[in-house]
């Protein structure tokens, strides 16, 4: 496997992670995450090689997709937190401009 092949597999796995997150498919998320980690490990084997423009572009795309995954996870966690707060009656205090956060 080349570094290019490894990065392409990471990108494909990240697309699968996003799809799994959107559909709340935990099993598919687990499979995609394992594939992503395997691809990253394979790409890391070429760390001593100087990356060319294509490799930098592929790595940049992988980074952008990973950030998209992170945003999805953060949004899902915030949604769950809010729902749990609503269920327990401990809803967060609404934001008030100018109010001091620390007393």
C-alpha cells in the first residue's frame, strides 16, 4: 500500500463515519472508525517521505472530513445534553447579554 492509497482509504472511511453518524448506526460507525485508524497507521508508515502536492491535498481533505465528523459528534452531544437537562428539569440558564458568568 502506498501513502496515497492509505490516505484514500482514510477519506473513504471518513465518508462512512459521516454516513454512520447521520443515521445513528453504531455498528457502521465502529467499522468505519477502525478502517480510518488502520488507514492512518498505514499512512504514518511513510512519515519519512517528503509529501508531494497530491499527498498534501489528500491529507487536507482527510483533515476537513475529520473536522466534519468532530462537529457532528459535538452537535449530537449537545443535543443529548439539552434533552437530558430538559428531562431532569435542570435546563441550562438562558444566555443574557451583559450578565456576568462568574460571581
